[in-house]
């Protein structure tokens, strides 16, 4: 069975509710999705229910939360739990994004706990990993990403790991206009698939969708997605414009 091809948009802290719902509806209206291609909208928490209602019951379109708290509940003012998301039928969550790691101080231990919490609540984690420019220049990026996988995901059983989506996002290419070349993306995606094979088995590795994130645009999407181990993209700024996001979707 062919791996799932996924185009996910990470809206971050952007759009009003009205504009967000319109954006999702505009994409739904014009998206032409291949048999094995799906689209995920990673929207602000305030938008989750409304966007979900706006895109309807399509099996090819879904929403993702951008984060949640690792605890079941309790005195955590302002936080949202996994079971709250499940209560409004949110089935995906972005975890381990570099902005959560770098700005909000989330470490590997916390991210691993969130991954487990997602799995326990039948929510699919979109697990982000990737190296900063300093590590890329030092040529130690493979071992850096390997450590992120080991600490954030490899505590899972084979069965649970099979439910994970991975997004490789080189930090030096997020929002900078710089993009990993197709060859650079393919290199690390192939290496990650090898790490998964070694930890679990080849079948699980070959069925794991690994997305590329980092300044994905209409101009570079097709070449990136043509790489054999790149199974789609986690798209930032370009996902905020229906025309650009649709061009990226149609590049798959």
C-alpha cells in the first residue's frame, strides 16, 4: 500500500475566525485531490470547531490543533487538554514544532509526554523535528534529528508509532525564505526512514508519512514532493493564501 501523501497548513497565530473559515472553504471548493492525498488545516484553537464545520465530513480534509497540554486536566489556566480536542472530534495535533521548543521551552521529555497523550486519546501526532543552522553547518544534523526521534517518539510501541506523522522542518528554513534543496530534504528523509527501520521494521518505516516543512512555496513544492521519501509538506506562510496553498496541494 502506498504511503499517504499529506499537505498540512500551519496557520500559527494568524487569521480571525471569519477569515479562517473563509480560507478553509475556499481551499475545499477548489482543491483537486488525488486518490492518496489529504489536506490538514492546522488552525488556532479558537477556530477548530468552526473550520471543522466549514469543511464538512470530507475524508480528505481535516483540522489539526497546534498544541495541547500534556496533562489530562486540572489547574492549568489557559491550557487545552487532548480529551477536550477529542470532544470536538479533532483528530490531529502538531507537536514539537521548533517555535514551541525555542520560544516556549518545550523539551524532549514534555514533547514525548504529549505524543503519548495524543495516542492515548486517538489523536494523530504530527511530530516536528529539525536542526538549527549551527548544527547544519557543523554537519551533525543527522545525529541531532536522530536524537529528537529517539527522545520524542521511540518510546512508542510499533503499533502506536504506526499512527504518527513526521514533519522534518530545518529551523534555518522556517520563515527565512531559505529552503532545503530537494536533495537535502531527500537525504534526511531517507536517513529518518532508515532510523525507523532500525528501531521498528521496514514495513512500518515504509508506511510512515514524512513531510517536509520550511518555506514550502508554489515555486518549489513540485520539486520537493518529487523526492521518493518526501510525502508532502507542512506549510507555514503559504497556507494563509488560498491560491498559494492550492498550488502547493496540486503540486503533489
